[in-house]
C-alpha cells in the first residue's frame, strides 16, 4: 500500500509539473540583493550566528523562514563557522545559504513555494521530526531537474529513474550501505527496472549519475553477450 501511494503521488506530481526552467524560476526567483557575511577578526567571540545569516537571506529573497522555538534558539547560538567575511552575489544566494545550513546540520523544508514563500528550517542534530519522517518532506523532482537541484544541498528530494539494463532489486540491495540514514535517505526498487531514490539533492544527483553509468555498462555487456551467442549461428557452414 505504501509503495503504491508513493508511486501514485510521484506520478501525479510529475504530471502537473511545469517545464524545468519555469518551475525552478518560480520556486527560486532571483534575489533582490546580495548577501554579506561580515566577520570582525578582533572580536572572535562576537562572530555572526546562523540567525544573522537567516535574516540576511530573508532580506535578499523575501522568503519567510519558519522555525520551532527550539530551532530558533539553536540558530541564535550557532556561529556560521567561516574564517573570513564573504560577499554573496544574488545568483549564488540560495546555494551559499543552503551550503552553510547543511554544514551546520540544518535542512530546508518547503512549506510554500508560491507567494508568500515560506521555508521551514529543521535541525538534523535534534532528530528532525524523528522516526524517519524527514524523508517524507522530500520534494518530488524529475531526473532532468537534478542538475539544477544540486545547487540546493540542504533540500531533500526524491526522484524515479528507469534502468532498463539493470537488475534493480539486486542493485538496490548492494547499495544499502550507501543509504545509512533512514531519516533522510531511501532507495526502493519498483518493478524490474525502476528505482525511487530519496536523499539530499546534491547526493541524489551524484548517485543517479553513477547509476546511469552502471546501466550503460550493463547494456554494453548484454549486447556483447548477445552478439557472442549469435555469432556461431551466423558463421556456421552451410550443409
């Protein structure tokens, strides 16, 4: 039942999805201004916190950030961790913001991607929602969107890929050791040739690229074996 629901929801989400470029532009409009993270080398104990970064991000993008009381407290206490000041141009605001978030064990959950846009921040170190529920917040994306989503490393995504030349059940079993966090990662074989993969966007993009190479190697091996099997029949002498 769970697998059927996942497949149905994935199909419905992808069927209604706008073209890749339009969808990404709608979800991540160009920020109105750059971000600056300023460090004072003379006051190491007064360095900016993640809460300061969140405020800069909100001012640049207009996106409202929602947190629990506990998460807000952690953001105020946690230093950004950089050793120098940085200037972030508008084109890199999303990537740098999420890079610094995931480096400090925070993830992004999209509560609303239409105006008013609202993102929720959750702490991985605090267990998130617990019980393996964080992966249920993953964005459903198409394989063609993975390169664009790789610029959002603090976002969980799920995608479905077809590997026609690969035994996906055997492959998924052998890959279990790569999916060690049940709270944020998942790999599910579907039928004989498809996989549903969930994880952080950058990792999923890398895994899918690797699986594509594996499937191509399997295809070439199958063609070679098929050609070798057919060769004697073609070359056999006539009686």
